[in-house]
């Protein structure tokens, strides 16, 4: 009889400990696993950063495309060409005066 009670208590304790270990295993995977809550938050922040970079690249692309369209033969503007030549090449007209301010 006494042996039966000890065996029953041992089995109940073993089931309790085993259940606790399973619970700890799943809780640890919820918070620290590959698909955990922390991982989701870090991926969301990475997605936000990548979206911002993508939007900046789209704006740069629009700016470059508009500059290219201004340089096409049918849209050619002499003021724009003069501005580009003075900025990039340092060219000026003979009647212009350049003043450098430090």
C-alpha cells in the first residue's frame, strides 16, 4: 500500500514537472524563438527603415527623370543649359562677373 502511494506521488510529480518543462519550452519560443514577438518587432522596424529608403530612392528617381526630360531636344531650355554649364564646368559669359565670397 505504501509502495503504491509513493509510486502514485512519483508519477504525479513527474507529470507536473514534465508539463512545466513543456510550458517553459513553448513560452521561451514565444519570446525568444525564430518567430518570436521580439523578432516580429525587429522585422517591423527593419521594414520601416527599408520603406523610408525606398521612398527616398523613388524621389531621387523622379528628380533625375525630370532633369533628363528637361535636357531632351523638344524641352531644351537655354537658361537651364547655362546653369548646368556654369555649375559643372565653371563656364561664364563674357559679360558676367563672378564674385567669390568666403
